[in-house]
């Protein structure tokens, strides 16, 4: 193939995702960023324009009021912190549940492995929303769990399960577990079993061998899985809205309330920008690790 | 090369007779099945303290499975392994007085050379100073002390092999298992490493059990060999025992190259047997006593270097019924430098392989292709095999 066509083809292939990101990520981001630097007003659109005309002269109108407002009301700071806490705890739970599952799948016989992986992916065949609604039916006061416990005589009063932190954790861990298991499985499946034999041969008991050999080698998988759970969990909207507390909102809910109920687009945009900044750090971390993984040529 | 290893072996620190006689590793009626497949079939074997024992066999012969049972990675389906008199049946790999060098080396990729070698000592809970000293010593022995901080992927194949050896030796095991130790090295490096392994084995007085499919590696490394086929030990002996007196056709064929002639026993006396061979078109006399009945079908194996090739018929051929000599036509000649290989076709169509060392330069008119030649051999050369 002539060289010219080859490089054109390469540019085309790289161009499509670039265009995609440009149109659907960078431009919307810039729009949101620009809205966050305006002030609310009763108009269409409901924010001040970027360029105001004073006596026929254009002047740039940038306001930081939306950002400073976020720190005057404790609602925002506490929502951010609560979101980070929920995401962190959920990620840890996913890791503790997902690691043994991924390990078991990676060590299963090939035929069993296919079935197990299928079972991990199977829930995606039903709508996410339906599955979260199903948890309401399980967790509510006269729901399945309370009824069974009452019937068995374990409890005499229904437990308040719904609209608690517990319900949010259940919802997030249940929904995001596959995102933890799959990258962990991909990592663990590549491990050379003779390394564990070598460790045993050198006198390491199975637990020691796991800690010294398997765990450090699966760090990249742990990080990938954790970020895939942590990042969307921070901004999670549906699960806390349906299952969670009403007195403590997560940042996703705050953002949507600002947009649709308060119609304060600048503050809503500022909330979104700040949430993004909170996530940029872990994303950068992830990319650095990925690059290092590539360079080490594993 | 064989000469050098012979020298190395005689220099070995001589163990006392009592030590030599004690079986350090005893494999007693060990069988290993994987489902219906019998990988190791009723193997019994004694390996002496301080010797280098080579398990030699093709792929699927069960040699690696046997080694893995010694290391404790596989459990025998039947039978018992004793190491230094202790029954190993219930002892897990991490408690056995054995270390193994893996074919793939199995170095821990996320650890430096130093960390890899120190790993075994750390499991024993030794002090940091003691570990550092021993790691330094063993890296000196394998000449890798300049590479302590490198990661395995920064090393060449030969360097990795040395690190793997150091890691397996640092705990000073009494028994070292080596799975195809030289397979991943190129030819030059292999020969060099072979002699280094012998050297280290003698310095540290370790018992080596080496698994290999490479007969040359087995011959140079092993003081004794065990040839395996289909999960069984076919023959155990010194390299020359096995080469000069193979017990079966499989062994004769597996070790080195051989010319095999099928024949019937036509005469059997104390000084040897006489075979009638249709393939040979002549009688064959072997000066070896074998227990076989008159008229039985047996095989005579003759090594290519034990056959003479000449233009003139040997004196014995003048008599009416020639023995141990036959006429043929040279079909192919391969000049190898140090020797030449001749493929000679007999009247029956059978091809015979003959090797001659090229001892003199520019010999007058060497034997050429399509020339008619006489092949002959001494009565001590053929080995008569009944199975």
C-alpha cells in the first residue's frame, strides 16, 4: 500500500475518536465551564451572557459567584464529602467481594470459567433502573427481606433498611461489582502458575505466596477495577435517589436539583466542574499506571 | 567435550562408601495417573547422595511428572517418595528439603534479582544481614553480583538461568531438581553452562536430579542416567553403560544413532550368538551372551562409529559364508568436518549409517558416492536385543 494512503488511513482512524471526544466531551465541558462563570437570571437561557454590550462596547463578563456560593452553604461541601465516602466504602466492598470471585474464576477450569464470566455479565441484560427498583422491593419495610425475617422470628419489628447508607452501599456494590471483577479477572488470569509453585518451593506457605507474588502482580487490576467503580460511584444519582437517605444527598443529586428544581444553572455547572476536578486526580493516576504497565512490557 | 566432563567427574570430592551406598532419594513403586492417563507407571528408583542423576526421555515420558512429585507439586496416585529416609507423602512443597530450578526459570517479575534470590531465605525468617551475606555469596558463585538491582526482564536468557540457579541454591538444599536447565539457552552457552553446573554441584556437594530430553545434555551432566518411556524407567546406568549396552531397542535408538538389524538366532554358544539377518544378507556374530532361544527373533544394534568401511573385502569375507561383513553402495556422504557420515545401501535395500573420523588431512582419494564398499565390524560391536 502506498505510504501516503497508509498514513491517511491511520489519521482517519485516530480522527474518529478524537472528533467524538471533541464534540461530545470537550465542547460540552467548555459550555458547562462557561455557564459556571456566569450568574443566574430569569431569562432564556437562565444565565448571564459571556459578552455584555455597554454603550456599544463589548466586555467580558466572568463571575466567580457560583463557586464561592458552593463554600457558603455547608450542603455542598458535605455532599462532596459524603459522595467521596460512599464511593470509597463501596469500592472497598467491591474489592473485598470481587477479588476472591475474580481469583476463583481465573483458577476455574476453562469450561466453568466461561459460565462464571457469563453469570457476571448476565445482570446487564436487564435494565439498570429495573434492578435498582427491585432492591426497593427487597429492602422496604414490608419487603421480602423483612417479611422473611419476621416470619422466621428473627426480628419482631421490621428493620429500616431502605433510605439508609446501607441500602446505598448494597445498590452501588451490586451494580458495580462486575466492573471490579472483570479487570481483576483479566489480570489474574494472566498470572503464571509456576510462580506460585516457585514460591512454595522456596518455602512460602500459600498465604505468604499470595501476599508476596499474586497480590503485588495484580495491583494494576486492583487499581483499574477500583477506579471503574469509584469514579462513577462518586457521581451516582439513581441509586442514592431511589434507595438512599433523604437528609444527606450525594453530589449527583445536588447537581440535578440545582439544574431542574432551582434552575440555577451557574451553580449546577460549578458543582459539576468541581466534581470533575475531584475525579481528575484518580483518573490521572490510572493513566500513569497504565502507561507504566505498557512500558514494563508485561 | 565428553573428555572434559570425564575429567570433571573424577575430580569430584569423593564421597565415602557408606554415603555412596545410601539412597538419598528413594522412589518406591510410584504411579501417577491423570484421569485415565498413566503418566508415571510403577517407577522405583534410588538416587545416591551427592550424585547427578539425569532423567532422560521424550515428551510425555513422565520424567517431568516424576520430578514434580519429588518437589511436592503432584501427589503420587500410588507408591511413596522418600527423601533422606523420610516419607514425603504428607509433606507440602514448602516444607520439603528440596529446591527446584524451573524450565521457565519462574523468576518473580516484580522483584529485583537480589529480591528473587533472597525470597527463600526470607521465608525462613533469617536476619537481614544474614540474608544479604548469603545472597551476595551465591550471586558471586553464579557470577551475577553486578546485576543485583536488575529486574528479570532486563536480563538475557543466560543471566536469568544463573539467577534461577542462585535462587534455587541459596537455601543450600541437599537436593536440587533441575527441569530442562539448559533448554532455553543457545548452543554455545549451553556447553559453557553445563560445565559450570558440574563445577557448582561439586563445590556445594548437592545432589542433582536433572530432567532433560536432550541426550547430549544427559550424557555430559549425568553420572547416572535413567531413561524413561511411557511412564516407565527403561534402563538405569552410567552414560557409557547406556550407550554401549542399551537394554532395549528404544534405548538404543533414543541415545545416539544406531543401525538395527532384525534376525533369527541360528547358533547359541557361551562365547556369543550367531544371527541370520535377511536385511543384512549375511550372518552376524555377536560376542555377547544373551539369554535367547534358538530360532527366536532378536535385533542386533550396531553404532555407526563401530563399523569399518573399505574398498577391499575384509579377510573374513574370503571364506564362503562371510560373517560380520557385508557389501553395499555408498548413497550419501555428509562431511561434518571432524567426521563424515556415510549412508550405505545394502543388497536388501537397507540403509546403513557409518561414521568415520577425519583423522588425516587430504587423504588420498576418499570414498565417493556410488562406490561399492565393504562394511565390517568386530564381533564385540553388535548388541543383541530381545525387546
